[in-house]
C-alpha cells in the first residue's frame, strides 16, 4: 500500500513539469520519494506536490493547453508531442481509474 500511496503522491509532481515545460526530460529529474513504509513522509510529499500542481495551474491559459508537450528520456522522445491539455486530461483519467479500481 505504501508504494501505491507514493504513486498517488507523485502524480501531482508531474503536473508541474507538464504545465510549465514544453519538453520534460525524465533523465534530468530526480524525485526523492523516501521509504514506502514512511506514511508521514509520503503525506508530506503528497502535500508538497499538490502545492506545486496548484501553483502550476495558476499560470496556465487556455492557449497554453493547446501547445505541444513532449516527454523525453536523455534526449530521446518517449511520449508526444501532443497537446498539453491532452496530457493533463489523460493524467486525470489514470488517477480516477487507479482510485476506482481499489
């Protein structure tokens, strides 16, 4: 359960990268999650990442949601390019499906 909680806590971290960068490079990002059994640390991670996501949401415009976004790993494209709004919409669907399945 701790790994699932960490997964949910980190989803919001990805919103900041998706909303503020046109190219998100996984190899350049090093998110520290801590130990899955550390519930306090996971909750703090969740709260911190939700705050980052809220801040990123404050800066978006309708036009920015139509701009292309790409995910890379070491300069190699692994997802996209695709409209930023679609990335966010897909993320919401994944969150809902993950929670509804439990």
